[in-house]
């Protein structure tokens, strides 16, 4: 599925940004060669945080989407964003249609900076044209992303390569701990039915062996920002009222009338409602955020 995350730049914004940049493009290695921090631009603070962890003091990271109260689906990039990309020495994006605006801006400023695309790194492929692009809920993929970032930073600043790979190894250890927890949950809860308003935590559910029972037409419409077909809404409400599922995961950053109705139906039925987000909560790093998600799902399943 293609997320509504981040709408394309308006033409006027692109023109203004292009004027600011003077048609410049990034040149990998320039910042490191001059003794400055490597300039990294990430589409969201999820990837910005990981890049910061891997690069440490050797990088200066700009995350485009950082506000946890911002609906990602209504976000509009601006001239400053494009200026940052024009000067970036490394760009990190989610890919899979999630943040296409990054590619639009990279193209408009003719950026030559290397790109780390999380969906490409993940190895996940669309099935019948359908791909859950929320790979930031898949811990093995995030380990791959961290390694890819380390490899690119090492090319830009070879003198710091051992530091970058050491940080990536530390991050891999943290991901291993999360994977161990989901594996343990799988031994107890595999096969349990769950549901969500959007497939944001889909990969996390998969790692626990949970079965998604959400009517496809419901979640697809909510994710696309479309009206949910009445039949799909009715199926969703029936599912929640029947208590056949253990929990409802609710995307706090992209609500809709139908999603809110599902949330209220779940609460009325006494089901656990687990809030999920697409960016980092204020003051949390990636590991703490995902630990909280794992803990919340574990608590909901144990009820």
C-alpha cells in the first residue's frame, strides 16, 4: 500500500528552494575533507535518530519530520527542507512510496549524495502490488539500515569507519534484545487475532506470530485517507464487538472518523487499544520507542 505520508512539494516551494540553493548539489566527502561534520538528512526522526547513533559526533543530522503531534499524512515540505537536501552528503529515507517527496527534492537539486532506502535494504517485495512500507517496525530491517548508514559514512570519512561500525554493532545488539522479546511472545501468543486502523505495526505483529484480522478494505481506506466503504466499516465494528481479537492498534497521528469509531467500539467491547505512531515520541530514541511498543502489546495480549 502507498501511504499518504508527505504530500509532494508545491511548484512554488520548489522554485523558491532552488533559488536558495543556487542549483547546488551535495558532494560526498566534502564535509569530512574540510574537517566538518558529515551532513545527513533523514525523512523522519526515526531514521535521523538511527543516523545520529551510528555517526555520533562525526555527523550533523537534519530530520525533516519530527513533530509527534504532526499528522504525517498532511505534512508539506518547505524551502528549508529542500535546501538541507541540496547540501546533504547522505540522505536516509523510508522508501516504498512512503516519502517520495525526498526523491522529488533530490532530483530537483540534482543531489549526488548517496541514498539509504530502508525498503530497498529490507528486501521486502510487493505481493500483488501490495507492500506494507512501515518497515521501521521491523527490527532486522533496522539493523540492515544501521549497517548501510555505517558503510556510507565510512566511505565519506574513512578515518572514522571503525567508530561507525562499532556504533552499528551496538545498535544491532539492541535490536537483538527486541527480537528476543518478540520471539518469546511468539511462543505464547502466536495465532492470536489482532486488528489495526492502519498497518503501521504490521511487521511487529508478524514477529510475534499474531494474525491480522482487519478487513482489508477498512485499513486500506483509512491509510489512503479515503472514506471507508460502509460494508467494510460494518465488518470492522462487528469484529470488535465479537471480541474475536485481542487488541486494536490505533495510529495516533493519522486519525479519521471511521478509525475513531473503531477505537470507541473496541473500548466499548473492553478490548485493549494500543496507540502507535510513525515518528518518535518526544524525548525518546528509536530503541526506547520500540521497547514501549513491545511492552504495550505484551500487556494487551496478557489481558
